[in-house]
């Protein structure tokens, strides 16, 4: 099976290829440019221009972080990984009463995003869990993001058009619950950026 076809039929190879090789790549390129620029401005002691650069770093750095997390928390629907994560699913069920209640709340959160953004399951510092959405490419900067779902049109439009509900249903089928569990119990590999 080819790399970009791995999530079919839930997410098409065309979406995956464009999403990974065009969208994510652009965030990385722009982030690298901004970081280089910032380093020069730092050396030059130019604080004003460094401040001016922060939104570019936030947008592209967030884009890089978010997509790096997203690819890793996806797996083919028929894989063991998509069926795994019993322990974290237990913790989720405990937090929301049952797993289906979490899923309902997560769906509601995704549908509540205005414009482009992300839906997240986050582990708080005290071990409890919460659902959070972020606008644009804002990353989660407190707690541990366990699961991220890209809710930009580029993540689904070529296949699902305006049918966000079907995209959400499909994404639930391709979650890598093993990875979600590893992030939750602290055994996940550190994200290399
Ligand atoms: Mn995206």
C-alpha cells in the first residue's frame, strides 16, 4: 500500500498528498524563514522587528506542530492501532461518563469552529481531560495534546465538500488510539520538529 493511500477510503490519497506535501511543507518552509530572520534580528538587537515577526512564527510554527501531531494520531481504519487505546478510552469514559458522550462533545466542538481551526483532546497537568478548539493554526501550549483533528477545509473539501459531518464520522474511524494512549501515559516519542 502506498503512503498516501493508507487512510482510504476515509481520507483520499489526493487529500493526503496535497495536505502533507503542499500545505504542511509550506508551514515548515515559512517557519524556517521566520526563525532565520528572527535569529538575525536578535543578533542585531532589533526588538521591534522581532515583535513584528511573532505572528508569522505563531501561524507557521503552529501549523508545523499541529500537522506533525495530526499525522501521527491517524492510522488505517482496519489497523490494530485504530482499535487500540483501551486504557485511554477508559480514562475518557470516566471523564465524560461514557466514550460516546466524549465523542458527542468532540463532534459538537468541531462543528462549533468558525472558519478554520483544530479540535483537541488535551490532558491537563492534574491528569484530567478536556476538549479544546483552537483557531487557525494556534497550537495547544498548555497540557498535553493527545488527539488533534484538522478542521480546515483543505483537510476534507476535495472529498466531502461541505459535508463536515461525514468528514468527522470518517476521521473517527482512522484515529490511532495507540498513539493517543502513548501521549496520555507519557510513553510517546518526543515530537521531532
Ligand atoms: Mn491542515
